C-alpha cells in the first residue's frame, strides 16, 4: 500500500509541475477544437482578422496563416497561451524545432529572438494520456504559419519555408471571403477557398447521430399500418409486416444513455419516427424528433413501414452535419468511443464488414429474405464501379458522409424514388445505409 501511495504522490506532483490537463477521454476532434479556442482567446478581436485559413497539409488538420503587422502582438499572444497552461512549439523554415514553450520553461528574454526566426508555431494543450504520461499531440495542435510584411510593399506579405501554395501574397490584388471551420468563421483568400472546395477538403470535428425508431404497440400507428395493408395489393414477404420488426422494448432509452456516457462529444441527436415520440423522452437543444414528413420528398408516399425507404431519406434531415452516425435503436455503446473510430481521416469513413453474414450470390428469387434482397440490389448498383461487396456489415453504428450520400441519390435517383414509394419492403428495394 505504501508503494502505491508513493507512486500516486509522484504522479500528482508531476502533473502539478507540468500543468497538464487530464484528457477525460477526449477524442482528437474535441481536443483540436479546445486548442483552437485556446489560440483564438489569445488574440484581441481586431487581431483575429489577421488569422486566415490557409491550407490542408499532409495531416487532416487545417493550417492557419497569421499575417503579422506588429511583432509584439504575436509575442503577447504566445505569452497568454502559455499562461493558460498551453504549449507552443516554434519551428524554423526547415520545420526544425527552435523551442518548446510552457509555463515552467518560457524564457522572457529569448522569446522575441525565437519568434523573429520562426516560420510556424504549433499551439495546444498538453494532456495526460491513459498511461498517465504527459503528451502533446501534434495531430491536434493548431499550426500557424507566420507571414511578415514585405519591405518594399506594405500590402504584400511573405513567409519562409515550403508551402504547397505560394510564399508571397499581395492583398491589393486578391479578394477575401469567409470560410467556416469548427463553428468559427475565418477570412480566406478567394482563390484558396475555390481550391479548398474543388479538392473537397473537409474538416469538422462536430458530428450528429441519427436514430430510426418505431413503437409498434401504439394504437394510432397500428391503425395506420392496417389501413396501409388493406390498400396494398401484394406484400411480397410475410417478414416485411411481422410484428417483431416493429416491436419496441425501450432499447432506445438505453442506447441514448450509452451515448451520453461514452460519446458525449456529439453535436445533436435526431430521432426519426412517424408521428410518435417516447413518453419518457425530454427534448433539448441537442436532441430533436424528426417526422417522416420532414424528410420524404414526396409526401404522397406516406405513411411508410419500410426501413429501406426511411434510410433512403436520412441524409435529407435539415441541419444535419456532414458527418453523422446512423444508429438502430438497439445499438448500445459499451465503452468510450470517439469520432476517429468512424471517421479516421478527412473524407474517409470506417466500415465494419461481418465475418459471419454475407450478401448472397446468384439471382434474386422468391426464397430470398427482404434484408438480403436489398443488399443484393445495392451490390448490383456498385458493380458498375468494379466493387462487389460480399459481406454485410456488423450491427454497429454506421458512418455516413452526407455529401457522398447526396451524390449517390443524384446518381441513382430513380432507384431511390422507387424504394421510397414502397410502403412495405419490396424485392426491388436498395439498402442505402
């Protein structure tokens, strides 16, 4: 016991000495946003206009550009960052480290000289990882390239070192607009914004969560279902109308609790349903009920009792973030999970193919289950791109990039419209998620 107490005392002393912040399970996206807030708080509102969005380099983290008019402003900002328990790494034009500044190591006399030689600075908090080690994650640090006024032209700025764009900017010859990153608006040169959009560069540490939910015991909902069955000529497979498919055992309650416990860095949760709401649910700014009528482009298709039709509309939720996770109501998290599990890099998503369930080969016939039919139809659409998926997905949250979902709809518009028109599952449906 004595040895453990001594070890704990040593750890606590090391944390106090280094002024590090416990990570508390922060994901990299949230850590990056905290680091951005740290940087912005160090500049007065007028000076923030000198911080521009610049480029995306090899990492998925945006580079900012600081167009320096007064060297004293940057020096004061660095001191504020360090005073707030932040760390600043100063690099020269060759990306070699000139200095690492923390509250306990900053030297007032040498800071001015270091910044005179600096080409970039990296700003961020230091965190305590799960192994109780102090770390400064460069993947979440805010990189700022320093631009200085040209001697011959006060409207022109130059930077040292390599940049994938250019190393000189004349503000008398360029237009300036705005771009939003992580909920903040930054000035950006018009040509850079066009390049940014053309390359489909995307960075947003925020993400949404979408649930689909139904309560098959609701009398009003049962009446709508019976009326739809009476108006439907043929239901291709009895499984499409099975009571078990629409039964609710309050799994949603526990799924929501698991998210609050293990993935609380989401932006908003949307629950998609048909004129229903759980009696125990309390809506707030981070949770909203979405009715089918809000997302179906053709309201005459409603009501629908076809999950394929509903999933073909999820990307149409108003205000939905570009990155979102689709949860079935019976998917429950069991441990801390962060965004990078599903979106590991800019423009990339993770998917989780099952090693036990497969997309059947062969032709479609009456003996195939509706869930298999939808997967086979989706596979046939993707076959034109030379991709033939053979495995289904594990029953886990599915990562979706909304702009890509919109492209798929535009490309296969007729197939999407046909799936949405089917009140119950149909052999020609496509699984959009």
